[in-house]
């Protein structure tokens, strides 16, 4: 297994190199560059644009350098000095911005993931075992509704409802006074008070998808002969279902669980923007839209590193979980 | 029972508890947020804020007399004398810093008065202009101090001009404000409080230009702070810059003296503003500015301004959440992003409950929709068609403006061409209403006269090359102007009626600007500025600025003094000469006469097609927020809210 | 092989009806089957596929697939020290039946490879069977498992213990299934066509193994098969089923040499004989097995029976004609010769 | 037993696979309903012009933000006469809040008829026709069954026309992704070794490509002479090149597990070529999963379209699609004063639900193991 992992890590290098080059190029695919995008935005909002002052910044941002020059400056910074470059919009090192947004993003993603798995597993299990029962129909329909309703509709609807019904504003993860306060119980409670909104919204779609796939796989497995054989040995129904068919039905998840890692960082974009959550999602969206190339490039690079690691993780997990793959009989 | 599922769930749940419990901090179990909102005192005759008097007693601050200049600037409150205290709750969308310098940094040498028709002294106590508009003498206020207590003298202006504006290492090209005929003005230091600018040629609009900038460079570069980063003053400027986290001294100066650079990230830069930053922009989701103890303005009773203790900007990502915050009364003053015609009903419903009122914003917009046919279009055939005046008149008559007003603008406004608005003294009845009658026959007549009589099978008129007249109008998406596309959709039908096939091309904001600047589009729609500020924003009457986008090749000719671009037709050249001459006349009357001639030519040439008069804008202000003007201007060159003296706003504790 | 005797019954199935209610109507998979398994005896249930033999076997342990249910009849289970228990009355998911499964009655299935989960080692599944019903520590269970593997003739049990089902041959997996079944020394082993999926040589070895185990433990076996060759090999008594009912019962020699029911005769006629030359004519039964939910009236076999008497066989339900202890057939022809019991 | 089930039964033994699937599918009531609704939606997309009372551009300044008109059957004003009709509205606008409010104007009854004469259009772009399924008897009368949008345009007509774009625009892209996913996933899972390595690296590579700037870049790169719909279509096809990664992963996982199954080895021993083994034997064994993913990808396509319009990247006005309609309804003013403008969201939900139920039913029906 170790040689397998070793080889895969070696292959990561060229992949990551290719990703970084392409990602950096694609970020500049939209017309113009950071400054021209900024000028267009300011003009649209009727703000005064002093072209001369902005021109002065061009040299500072290195926008006049050729593509490979910019890329080399960025990559060499990362590799030799762990300096991910400067964000033009915020005029601050990229590492600070990401470090600031990361903890909340991880808290949000992990909570959403846990809530999704805690809800989806029992329902998926139950609706597979009790197929075509009333509960199965209810679970699948609620699941589909969660899948069918566009996320941003729920987000906006919920935000407006909270306002009109309770006069509460659910935007952001903290109420204003706690925003920059040091961490204490009050801040934690306040966070919990706000966290349930995005978790509910992001959770619905995830749960629905999970229920569907789990139910489909479980139905395949429940009919297999080893289930009847185990029952013939006198095993309890619930224990039997969990130990055998569920274990096999978990397989597809394992092959995609590796990608939970990058999702932890990139986080959700649209709902997070609507709710103004200080997570990496909106940070990346704004960076991509304004071509803040070093910030956008760095986030994408980190996400792709995690994707590659995630893929490796999935393969290792798949092998560990499924002996048929591990022993790789030919 | 050790089935896989239970173990994993137990681990995850356990992990969460550990994280929560593991958070260090002795006061962990306290729930107080730690930031105390300032308390407002009711002591009427205090001449400075209680916060400051406390610090004076503690010896941290010199007494008020030593902090104020000999002759502090007196600001007359709009309603009544204010009360010290309270926090102004404001908001920013994303990282745009422009809102900061429009709101807090409008402390230039001179500024506009509230009615935007006269220059008044500000940092400069008084100023004299020579008859031939080549020499400007400015007298500063003796004893005025930066926010760190250091004296503000003529040396700061000299350093800002000679070592920042003119030093091409720091600013590659000098701003047009300070040049005449390409030659930068010379600055003399007459004494501690007096400087004089001398231009090579006449530069009539020099002070108007400074007053129109949200934050002019001359009054925000404290010499004592920046000189150690300038090579000419400190040999080891690079070392100092590196300590401050910048690669080199040029990088430091370029970025920190630039309002779009890191100026707002460096709270320690001394300022002349009413409030100074406590933290850099982006250090979290909130930005708080506290009162400047050395602020050099007082109210008529000699009480030091500003009344409000601090200004807090909440950084938000999305208009919808900002609107909800305004509707809940959590924002004191808002005039951007949410004050649209579309949101008006929702805001007026919440008015009583959330406790806010509306105030008027006279818009400098020249029209609700300016339809721009690219007169220097790259495509020869289209250029010939667009330059045909009868064609443009025909298209104008074909538009049912009343219907657009009723449908898209909720019945607000009246049919109008692209012309000075009623409020401005350049208003010309004929120019504003010519060819606005909705008359399809007259339209067809003009189009026939234009020479495009025969049509193809589907009724589209054939152009000079025999092909049907078909072109695309670019419309910018994402620019927050959905009404443009709505109106344009109606115009598509009107023009099809008279045999012209126009299609809308919805394009992203940046691409829209690029296609405009590189002369790649057939035409575009925009609302356009210069309805009130006709003289300072002439480029919808005469093509002197590429961003107007209706004759970019002529603009290139004008900007390059004839080397590049294409020679514009005679009347347009005449307009350009008139405008250049105008810039040399110090006498306002003469300038107005010249501008009238420029506008008259624009009327006769009928370059652009307009739809209806600009909509009266509105802003939202909380009832507890006093001394706000009932109406003000919303224009590029009128840096509102800075121009309405925010230092005299105050928060009335009773009516919270 | 001990002569069949009624005196000491271990399992008595009487009048068992297991029906599947589907949208197209109720499928009467087992419609009034009765048979008895005495102690230390091997009873073979034989019949074409779809005659309900498998469902009968699974009904004993309540392992009927959805939507099947036992609608009538009794399955009396005689235990040594306690009075008999009617398994049909127990709820399939209840604790009572669950305590019997694997401990008193064990079962072996047709597809050995698919009856073991690919996710766990065979050793792990074997130990689980042991620890389900016995309070033993892991080590004790492990040594017992290794003994079981040796008992069922698996070479080098230590290596095989950690192997997975897909790494072993069909025969090897079946031996492991047998080991699992024997884990708690059951009184009855139900084998649902255990050798059908195996090649002939492995088949023979598995049958020898079962026979040795039976001899050693005195365990009874209910052996389901459609292969009369296997019946001849292993059976003490034979039960012939057709369309959900038992058409003939008897000792293995009585059935093979003196078959009474036309269907049994037809079945025996369709087996190739050794030495009967290459061009022997095998008799085939005309038509094919009707769908259980579409039962012919009267005797279910009458449409395909050579000796069917029109007006009689297709009208009356054939009575059970008893020829002796554990020897009967359900056919009108014999009824006429003997007095009906 | 009716003879239908009898013939069906006897035919059962010899029916081809797809008929078996159809018979099982028919039993699943929810799936049948789903399939029916999906069919209906695609029919609406086909006959959009005929079904919609008016075209998407028709507007009426007197009916901006007008609420849905109630359809009455019985006119009790004078005497008692039958006939579908609605009442006109009286618009008055509050000068301060600029909000239009409407009172029902009983005096103005608008007769509603079926197959009424209305605006000219070319059915399927060929046959010039002017009949509309439902609409005001006298053309041009205001008829807003589901209310009007901010420019007084009929929401019902716009939803109907939006169906055409939203339900079809992504199909080619989705099929591309599906095809690539299955083929590359299959090869990588079955052959393994170097092919698997290269394909997996490709998966990782494509997965990390940010799609937002790609949207912006492609929108700019494609020729401007193309209309917005053609440009959107071209971009979905191009993005399909990087959309196949998820499916490829799942297919690879399945192939890795199935590779050892006996029926695969035996098919190999029978001398089948590799493609034959992959597509003839291995794929059918988990068609149920593939079908589930296909039926899931179409609703995902619809949701993606709405999300892209929301971000201002995908389709924009003046194109009419569910995404654009939803984007226009995505503001607080609509939520507070004109909630009926959220109805296109309902259309999205119905379409996604019916597709999912149909897919689920198909999945169960095509499952060989299912009794």
C-alpha cells in the first residue's frame, strides 16, 4: 500500500503544476485585467475614476508584466517563501485573508456535513428497508423537494421571512457587536444562533442527494443472498442490515468522500454570498469576478491540492473498505 | 456493538465538544461582547466631546485651545446645534474603498457649497486667483494640526506636490488637474501658511477640479510621516518601507498615498478628517472610525466638531441583506445599492416601524436611457447609416416615450432628449424636447428622406449596401441598471415597426467597457452624466472623454491633439475649440457663454437619442440622525455625503 | 441408513400454505404440503423448479422473501427436553425464531460465493456465527472456528481463516457455509440445493462430508434438490413435490424401485441410466409447470399426466393414499385399489 | 384475472428486456405520474407559442406588478350567463411609494375563450398561425392568469416560453458529460494500470478548473454575432468537457468492484473484445445507477441554469428562461409585494420532481434483481 501511495504522491506534482498554470490562465480569461474591471465597476456605479492614480498602481500589481512573468512571480513566491502574493482588492497578503476566512468555513462545512449525514443516513436506510411504505414516499418526496428548490430561493425566502416574522436579521455569522470581539461563550452562542440558517439551507440539497443514492445502493444490496444467509444464522434484523448491506452501500460515498476535503475550503458560494457569510466562498467569487488573480489563484491552488489529496484519500479509503479492490485480484 | 456507523458519529460529536471546550481564555464563560457603545452626555455647554475632556484631564491631550487652529472653520448646522456622542451605523458592499473617501475624506483645500454652485474655503482659509487664471495663491490656517497633533503647514503641501505628484517614480504621469498644455504647474512656498501655484498657460477650472475630487492628494500627505519613506529625505527609505511590510520605498509611497491603494489599510497615517480609522479595512467584517481630537472645525458656538463619536462600517456581500438591514432600521444613512425605484415600495412600507425618513437626491444623470449609435463605428456601412441625421431623427420619432415612462419608470419623468436638465442654467427647451413626439408616419418620412426607402421581404429597410439595416446595441449586465434592458426591449419593437432591425446584446460589465473603448461595438445604451454639472461633465455634448463611447475615434483625435484617431466633422471640431477656450477663461460669465455655444451645436447635430428625464433619486436616513439636508445632489463631481458636512450630523438620543 | 420410522419425529410440517400476494393475484407457492423429518435421518425434497420446495424449506425458519407469508398449516419442532413448538406461529423477526436459527436449525444455500459477504473475512463471519449464540471470548471462538474448518476438511485453516469469499473456490465456500451451519451443533440442517452450483466432483465430496457429519453428530437433514442423482446418494426418505403439494413420500428404495405417483415415475424415467447405451430414449413430461397462481383444477398434475382419467382427475382433489408408515402418494388411481385412510 | 394480464403473463416468459422494464415501470404509480408530467412539460416546450396567451414581449403599462386575475365561470352581474371571464383592474399609483395597487373593476368583464385568435406566430418556425389555446376573446385585452411582472408582461406566457429554453438548452451538454463519464470511467476502472492513472489525473485536473471565470472568458471569446442563447448553448457544450468527472469516478468505483465477478471473467473467456465486455456485460449490470445519475443530471442542469443567471453569468434578459425569470424575482421587493413572481420556481420544482420520480421508477424497473 505504501508504494501505491508513494507513486501517487509523485504523480501529484505534475498534476498540480498543470492545474496551477491553467487555473492562473483561466482567471485572466475574462476581458481586461484587475484595474480595467475596477474602472468599469466604478464607472457603472457613477463613482469618480482617477485614471492617473490607478495607472500608478499598475506597476505595483505587476499587471503590465507578461503572463509567464506574473505566474513565475506567484509560483516562486509560494514554493520558496510560502508567500501567496497580495490581494489587490484588500491590499493584504493572501495568506491573511484565507487564514481569516478558513476557520468559519470549516466550522460551517463540518456542521453542514454532520447534519446532512446524521439526517440522510437514517432516512435513506429506513426508506430502503421499508420500500414503498408511506415513510419511504414521504422521505423521498421531502428529499426531492430539498433537491428541487434552488438554494438561493430558500436563502432569500428564509431571510425575508425571518425579517418580516421576527424582525431578526440572519445575515453574517455574528451579530454586529460580536463581530470582532474576542472568543467567549457569548460569541459562541451568537455563532450558533446564526449558524443554523446556512446549515439548514446547504443541508437540504445535500441530504436529498445522499438519501437518493443511499436508497438506490441499499436496494441493490438488500436482495443479495448473503443477507438471507446472515439472517439464517440468527442475526438481528437491524444489526444485520447495518453490518452487511450498509457497509457495501457506503462504497460510492467513499469514492466521493475524498472530495469533502476541498469542499471544506471552497465552501458554498451563492448562499454564502446572499447571507454575507465571512467564508471563503464569497471571497473566491469576488476575487474571480474582479480578477484579483493572486487571491483567486491561491484559493484555487489550495482547493486543487486538497482535491488531489482527496482523490488519493478516496482511493485509499475505497481499498481499505472494499477488499475486492484492495486485493486487486486480476 | 462496534459497528462502523456509531463509532464515526461518536468521534465527530466528541471532536466538536473538544473544539468548543478547548477555546482558551479565562473570561471564556462571560457573554459580554466587550465593545461598549459610546454613552452620549447631555452637558449642553461643553465645547468639546466628553470623551476628549476626560483625556485632557488625564493629560493625554492638550486642552482644546491648543488643539484648534487660530481661526477654526465654522460650520453652520442644518437644523440645530448638535449633541456629542453616538455611533453612525454605515455599511460597505465588498471591499470598495471609494465609499470611504466619499464619506470621510472630503477635506480638500477648497470645497463646494451645499447648493453646488459656489466654491468655499476649507483647509485653505482664503485664496486669490490671477486675472489670466495662471496663478493661484492659497492661505492656510495658522495653528492647524494633523490628527497626531503635528502642525499642518505649507511644507506638507510642498512635499505632497513636489515629492509625490511630480516625482514620476511615485506617480508615473501627473494628473491633468495640475497641468496646462501638458506642462505641470510650479509651486512656490511664500511662508509657513501660504503657497502659490503658477501654470504655464491659463487653467480656469483648477480649483473647481480640486473641489470636485472626493479626496485631493494635496491635503492628505503629512510630510513628517512620509518623508522617512522617501529616498530624497532618508537614505535608508527602502529599509523603512521593508519594516512596514512593503518591498521598497517606491512601492510604499505609490500604494499608501493612493486612496485606491492601501491608504485605508494604514490607520497610523495622520489625517485632517473628522474621524480617523481604528483598524485597517479588511481586518474582519467591521471598520470603526473614531473622532479626530485635533479636528479644526467648530460649530457657530465654538464647540469642536464632529458631534458623532464614531462611524462603523459593516462589510456586507449582497444588496438583499443590506436592504433588509436598512428595512430594520439598523443603518443610519444609505444612498447606494438599495435606493432604487424598484425597492421604493418596500422601503416606504417599513418607514414608520423601522423609524427612517426619505431625503431627495437630485440626479446629475442626463437621461434615463441614452441610446448611443457609434458614430465612428468600425463597420463603414453602419457608420454611414448612423451619421445620417435624418436616420437618427426617424428612429427618435418612432419611440413611444410615454409608454416607456409608464411601464419601466412607474410613471416618473417626462419625454426628454439628451440635454441639460431643467435645474441647470443651460436648460434649452427646444433641445430637451426636439423629435420626442411619438409619430410613426413622421418617423417613416425621415427614414425615407435618409434614403433607405426600399425594404426586404420581412419589412426591414435596406441600407446603402443593399443589405437590411441590422445592428446590435450593447447593454451592460451586472451594472445594477436593469431598467436599461427593459426600456431597450420596448425600443426593439418600436424600431421594427419602422423597418429597422436592432438586437440587444447583453454583455458583462468589463467586456462592455472594453468593446466601447476599443471601438468594437455598433452602439450601446447608458444613462449618462452631465445633466446638471454641464460644464465639468461635457462629454455627452462634445466627445472629449472615451467613457462616453459615442465617437471614440474623434475623442482620440482630440486627446492626442490630432496625431491619432480620426478628424471629427467641422461642427464637432468647433465644439472642441470652444471648450478648450472655455478652460482658459477665469470669468464664470464668459465660460457659461462658451458652454452655451457648445450645447447649441450639440442640439443642432442631434448626436444622441434620449428617452425621458432623469428620475429624482432618494436616500434613506434614520429619524435619530439629525442635521441631514432635505435634498442634495447625486453626481460624480459632487462628493456627497462628504459635501454635506457629515461632521455636523448628530444623533438625537431622545428619538432613537 | 436407519429405516424410516414415525416413532421419533424431529420436524413435522402439516398442511403448510405459504402464499405471495402480488398485484397479479396470490401466488400459492406452497399449497398444503406435509412432511416429517425424523431424527438422524436425511429427508430429500425433490421436484422441478417452481414446485415450492425451496419456499417450504425457507418457511421453516421464516426466511420467506417479501411479500410471502405463511397463511395456514403447522411446523412442529420437537426438541429433546422441551415440548414441541409451532414455528409457523412465530413472528419471522421475533426473538424466539431468531434464537432457533443457527442454534437448533441451521441452513446452507445454493450459491456459496454469494452467501458470504465480500466485505468480511470468512473467519470473521464464522466467528460471528459462534458468538451469536455462545458466550465465548474471541480467542475461544477463534479456536472453535479453526476446529470447525478442519472438521469440514479445509486444508491449512489458519491461512484460509483470513481469506475473503472471492479468493476461494465454490466448493471451499460451501465447506465454510457448512462450518458456519455446524457452529452451534444444530439438530436439523436445512440444505437448499447446496450442490447445484458446484461441479460434479466437488458435489460428491460435499455430499460425503454431509454424510460423515450426520453419522458423527446424528443431525437430521432436510435436503432440497432437483437432482435425483443426489437424492439417490444421500437420501433416507424422499418427498416428491409438484406445484406446492407433496405428491408422494417414501423411503429412498421404495421411491426408486416402486414409484407410485405418475409424476414420480415420469421424473425417474427422465434420468439417463449407466450402461443403457448411447441412444437410450429419455421420457420427457409434456407441457411445462403451470404458474402457481394459475393452478389447474383437481389434481394439479393432470394436464401433463399420461394416466389422467378425464372427468375424475381434473375434477376431484386426489386423496392421500397411505401404503405404510411414512409411505403415501396422492393419486386417484391408487385410491381405487386401496382403502382410503 | 383479465385476459390482458393473462396474455401479459404468458408473454412474460418471452418478452424482451425493455418490455419487462415497461411492465414493471407501469406498476410504479409515482414514476408513471413523473414520466407523464415530464412528457407534458416537453410538449409545452414544443407548442409554447400556441399554449401561451401572448408573446413574451407584450407589455401593458396599466398592469405593472398586477396580481393574478381570478377566473370566473358564472357572470352574475346581469342575469345569469355562463362563460369564462375575468375582470379588468383599476390601477392607481401611490405618489410617495410609487407602488401600483389594483382594485377589481367589476364593470370591465373580459370574455375568455379557448382557441381564440391572438398574436401571429410561426408554429415550429414554419406554419404561420394565430390561434392560442386560451386567451381573451378580443385580442389585446389584459389577461393575466398568473399575474404580471414589473413591465406588465404576462407571467404565464413567459413561463411557458421559458420552458422551451430551460428544458432543452442543457441536454446536449448533459449527454456529452454522461457519455464521457461512462466511457472514460469504464476504461479507467476496467483496464486500470496506466490508462487508469492518466484518466484519474485528468479527473483531478478538470475538477479544479474554476468554472466562473471560464464562463466570463468564454462569453467574451465566442463571436458576438451569435445571439445570447446560442452563446449559452455553446458554453454548456464546452463545459460538458469538464463536467463528466463525478460520473467517471462513480463508474470507475463500480467497475473496480465488478471486475472480479464471474460473469465478467467468463465473458472474457468467451473471447469477447474489451469494449464488448465493458458495454455488453458490465454496464448493463449497473444501468440502474447510471439511469439514476442521468435523471439527476437533467434537473441539476435546470438548477445550474438558474444559479448561473443569478450570478449574472448565464442567460440574461431579454432571453426568457426559468433562470432569468427567477433571477428577476430574486429581490426583496418581489417577496414583499409581488410573491406570484416566484411561480417560475414552482415550475422548476415540478420539473425536477417529476424527472426524479420518473428516474427513480426507471431505476427500480431496470434493476434485474428486483422481483
